């Protein structure tokens, strides 16, 4: 149970970092900002579909978190490398 709590806490911290980067991009305006809402929706739907599928086949919650965290960290790296207008 402790492992799940730690994983979820780390996921929440990484998620807040991604939200901050997205908000900065939206606040900067321009072409990048116009694409950002669509990207967020597509990413969220893909994540919900993936986790929902894992739960449907009987995966434990702790089995789902590390995969989501890997994707989230990759997203944060991608957002961090992109320059703002």
C-alpha cells in the first residue's frame, strides 16, 4: 500500500509540472497555444483509454501507475525542450 501511495504522490508532482508547462505555453499565445488544447484532450483520452483497458483485464492499481508515469515524464521532457514563442 505504501508503494502505491509513493507512486501516486510522485505522479501527482510530475503531473503538476506538466500542467505548469502547458499553462506557460498557453499563456505565451501564438500557433503553439492554439494547438495545445487539442493535444491535451487527445493525450487525456488516450490515458483514460489505456488505464481503463488495464483495469478491465484485471490489473492491480500499482501495475498501472508506472506506465502512466513513464509517459508523463516523456511528455514533461518534450514540453521542457520546446521553446516558447
